[in-house]
């Protein structure tokens, strides 16, 4: 989730841009840069790491007079966090900043290289500025060149572009990633990927809609969609920065639950092809001699690891073992070279997980990290990394990282299935079809959220919760229980539904709340009979299922899905929102629960 800012006016631009990028720091980044254009003089400043490094480079710069400029904080999706990969990206006489993923950047890059264009970065973004200049060469019309560039891009993008062709303007476009343009009482222009970057500067703003683009100068904002001029839909800008950073949600965790549809879509970009999965970070030789998978992780990442083991065995026919990192470290484990050693970590800094990775490296195993933070210790240690592209996760209780982990692991199981030829083409196509449906399944309806908000009031006491499920819904039950524990401080356990009769059912009574995950697409009848056993002993049941369950005390209806993973993602939303709404009723600090840290960098 990168940050974008822009400015057209007469103030000191470095203060405007740096202040805007500082307000966007909460979105997370690993490098930053700005570019300015005055008269015919185009300048750029870039740095890796924190913004203070960029400010250092700007200390002898001042804009002094009319200027246009753009700025960017980068969260790596393509290419390591380096100065070369930091935005803005330069053509011959233009600069661009971009947030999102250009799915077809490799084919564009190839065709431009064949025309003799030199690329300096590993990013997808750089193709935008070279394509713009290439189109400009054809027709000498910068606006048409900009339109043609946008039409050639596939994927998600929010773009700002400045060019020596016209040093009065900033070109902008919004498609799939957020972008806002606004102005102040003097007609000076401001841009931001979140309105928090514009508070105290712009007075009125336009929350650009997908497909809108145009240019802005001191003569005003010109807005277009499908080559037709559009009326400016301006709104007065809020002056509450924290409220803006949460995009109007009550907590970052709530915002991140709602972001899951978008970030899971990002995690799929350029990876879900017509008939197969592709990871540009991997190559098939990496899997030579590998016929087993061993995964180590902690907490929520352990739950996604456990769920993925069902997929790796079922789809890729790869024997898969999953271990809690803190246990694995001290059990004198077998480390076999025919196993791919996988670590899963949102932060990339979890001490226990990192240590298991070092153990595997020492034992000469091939290692793969599935991680959300590029350049983290785990990423720097693993042989290969697949980035989650979830953007910064502020809530201590992990949500969108879990969702993107599940998507990446599902895609990886299909990637390996292709290599091992373990899936028929027809089955692969059906899997890919199901994958494509997930972003829309993750869109939360007001009806669902209101229902969960209402029924959460009944679950504020009692002597505890069981979350139960079978197959991939057992790890989801573990995850639901962890979410509830973490932020409501109520006791909850995740359990395989089939295990209840082996002891836990002794706890069953009306004060015991059971959250039963009852998917229709997988072992429904088996799960249903387990839940009936609990209900017969007076346990209070909250059934989550596409099928009405008459014995439930509460019922949340989910949708039928052809694939169990479709039900998995929808029920994931339910257990996340349930823990959120119970914790809010308890008056807890959902984003910063007691005793917890976002990243456990100690043993
Ligand atoms: C999850 O909600 C918790 N915050 C915690 O269990 C977390 O998943 C665990 O500490 C692992 O963190 P990592 O994914 O950054 O390695």
C-alpha cells in the first residue's frame, strides 16, 4: 500500500510533500522519493528506509517560487527496496509515481526495450513513464499520450505524472488504487492517496472514482472518464487526521478486515494466469529434488500454514508437515534435503520463526519465505520469498495478512501441482475460477456486519467458547479462537469438530458458547452430527453455514460456494467480525490489546 502526494503552487514544495508523506507513514513503506519541476529544471530525490533519510537529502534544496511536484512512499511489490526501485521513476523528461500493480508490465517492458528504451529499475511502475513518452513521440499531444498510456495498462493503479512538456500541470489517474485531488482557497492543487495527507492543506477534495483521470494546474482541475469531460464532484475535507487514517473505521483492525478484498486481489495480480499460476519470484528449478514440504510459523501464520497443508497434499500431492516454530527449534527435528522448508510470517521478524529458518539453512535445505515485509530478517535469510502485498498491518490481531497468506498458499499449491503435473487441466481451470471469485466473496455487506454486531451482545460472558470445524475449517476455528482471545480477553479454544466427544464435550452446558463452522461444500453431515452432540448437552450454538441449522441458538447464513475455500474466506470474515464486535462491546483497545506486540522479536 504505497503513499502518493502531489502539489501545484507557490509554497515551499519540499515541506508540502514531506509533510504529506509523513501523514501516510501509517501505510507502511521501505523507501521514498520526490520529484519537482520548475521552469525547465526537473529534480528528484530518493532514499531507502525512513523519511528522515529523504529529508536529509533535501536539506539544501528549496523550490522558491512556482513549482509542480510529486512524492511517494513505496511498499515493495516488484523489486527489492532500493533507491533505484524507489519512486518517482524517470523517463527522458517526465516523472511518475504509482500505487498498485501493473499486471501486464512485462509485455510492455519487452516491447519498449525492443524500441531501445533502457530500464533502470525492477519495478512495474517504470513502464508507465516510458510508455507515455513513447506515445508522445507519435502524436506530440501530451494529454492524448497520457490517455493512451492509461488504456494500455492492465491491473490496479493510482498515477501522478509530471513532464517538461508542460511544467504547469500534474497528470493523474485512478483505477483500483485510491487517489484524491483537491484545492485550497487560492486554487493551489494537492494530491494524496489518502485524505490524511491533505488535511490542513486542501479545503475541498475529489475522491476519484475508478476510470477517472485528467490534469490539474493553477487554472483548475480537468476531470475525464472514457475521454469525456466530467463535472468535478467536490467534497469538503475533514480536518480529523486520525479519523482519516482509519478511513472512517473505528479501529485499524476493522479497516484491515474491510481491506481484505482489495489486498487479496493485489496478492493475485500478475500471478493468476488463464490456465496456471505464475510467481515471478520462483523458477521451476527451485523445486528440483523436492517432494515434501515442511512449514514453520507462529500464531495466525501457523494457522494459515496448517490450513495450507490440506491444500498442498490434496492439490499438489506433496506430503506436508506443519510445526509451531517455538516447538520445532528444540525438538532436534529431522531436516531432510528433499523437503522444501517454508516459513510464514507477516512481520518477517518473529524470533522463533527466524531461528527455524536458520536451522534449515544450516542443514542445507531449500528455504522459501511467505512474508509481508520485504527486506525483513526472514526475507533476507530465505533463499526465495513470495511477498503477500497486504500493505502495512497496523492491528496487532492479524487479519489481512492471514487472508493474503491463505491466497498465496493456495496459489502455491496450484503452482506446484502444475510443476508436478498432479492436477488435470480441467481441475486446474476450476481451481483458478474459484480463486478469481475470492475478492468479491471478501466484500462485506452491511447486512452481515449489522447481524454480527447485534448478536455479539449475547456473547459477552459465559465460561468460554469453542470454535469447531473439520478439515481446513479446523485451522480456521483455531484462528477464530485466537482472534477472540487476543482482543476480547475471553477464553476460547479451536477444536476439530470430530474431537469434541474425546473429552471436551464434558464442558458442554448452556454457558459454553460453540461457534460451529458448518460449510456445505465439505463434510457437512459429519460436522452437523458433532454439533448436534453439543446441542443435546445444552451447549449454546452459533452456527455459521449456508444451510439453516434448526438446533442453533444463533445462526449466521453464509453463501454456498462451489469450492470449500470460498466458504473458508467468507467464514473467516465472520469470525473476524465476531471477535471485533465482542471486543468493542467489552470496551477494549482492539488495535493495541493488552500484553501483545505486533511482532514478537524475542523468544
Ligand atoms: C496474530 O493475530 C497475532 N498477532 C500473532 O499470533 C502473530 O500471528 C504471530 O506473532 C506471528 O507473527 P508473524 O506472522 O509476524 O510471524
